[in-house]
């Protein structure tokens, strides 16, 4: 199962390391990443594979929410099939 992880907030040192580190702890494989800094704001989209994830969906969302709060950033996780359904006419 694939998903998109988006991270948005004020640019700080270690954002990529902390988010990818959490993914590694939870058994999530990062397949692709794009990131940019726009006028001091950090934006990143990660395509991840959840097939070996070691926690439930609720625990996964809680973990990303907690990390986002700690970093002062917004982290969202959207499963690919949900994203595809939202953008299909």
C-alpha cells in the first residue's frame, strides 16, 4: 500500500532526517521525495510504501501528528487510493 506524506512549515535543520527517521522506526519505506524551501517555508512530499508498517493506521496518524507538533509543522498522510479517488471525475 502506497501513501503520500506531506510536510509543511517553517524551515528548520533536520526536518528530512526526523520525518524519514520516524518512517524507518515504523517500518515505512520511503520511495521518492521532493522538497523545496519557499521564502523560508519548507515543503516536502514523500511517496512511501506502508506494506511493512508495524503500527495501525490510527497509531501512524498519531505518530505523524505528534512529530509535527514537536517540530511546529503540519504533517499529513494520505493513502494513494484515497488521493486517487479524490482526483477522479
